């Protein structure tokens, strides 16, 4: 009887259970794999990351990390992704030699990590 009650509460709340979330994460990961190369190729100076994550409501989502200097409106994003839970987040580009850090101790300014 307890399992029936759990199913009823889940159905009424509209929140998917963990099994459904894992299934959706796998589906989103397949989309990420399918479109990753094209997304980076079409947006070489704009897109810094492309991953599957959870949104603020703990629901599976695809996150596109956009460079701070890029315009979200000018991004070339495959139409298929817009039917999913899509998040655009400002993400700094990783530097080739590591991230830049500010050395406050000796006042030398920016240096490579």
C-alpha cells in the first residue's frame, strides 16, 4: 500500500521520480553528443561549454556556457535543442596555459596558474 501512496503523491505533484530523471539525463546526454561538435564549430568564439546538468528546480537540463563577450541572440543553436530544458549561462573561456590569477602578495598582477 505504501508504494501505491508514493505513486499517487508523485502523480499529484507532477515531479518525476529519480528513475525518470536518470532516463531524461541519458536522453539529454545523447543530444549533447549528437550536437556538441556542430555547436562548437558554429560558435567558435561564443560557446565555451556544453553539458547536461540540473536546473534550479532539480530537473535535467542542457547548459550552454556562453562567453561574456558574446551575444546570446547571435548564437547558432540546433533547433532540436530548443524543445528541451535549455539554460544559457555566462562562462569564461579557459586559457590555454591555465586560468589567469591575480597575485596579490607580490603585486605582480596577472600571471599564469
